[in-house]
C-alpha cells in the first residue's frame, strides 16, 4: 500500500492541489518547482461539486 502527499501550488494563477504518490517517502518532493503531466494521466476535480472535469482550458 502506497502513501500520498498533497502538493499545494498554483495553476493558471489559482490555488491547485496535486495528490502525488510517495511510495512511503516524501523527501524526493522537497524541492519540486515544476510539475509536468501527460494529459491521459491526470484527472482534475471541481472543488465545489467533486465531479471530474473533462477538459481544462488554459489561457
């Protein structure tokens, strides 16, 4: 069973929380400055409804 860390950041200028696998350790996340995601490997949820969003428009 793995563990998870919550990474608090900003996305398009707004607060954004990323849930990341830690595999039992979190020190490898200490100096994260940039996150990259494959479009097919990320699901974004609406904070107020909890529903998954189909697409994110980045302007």
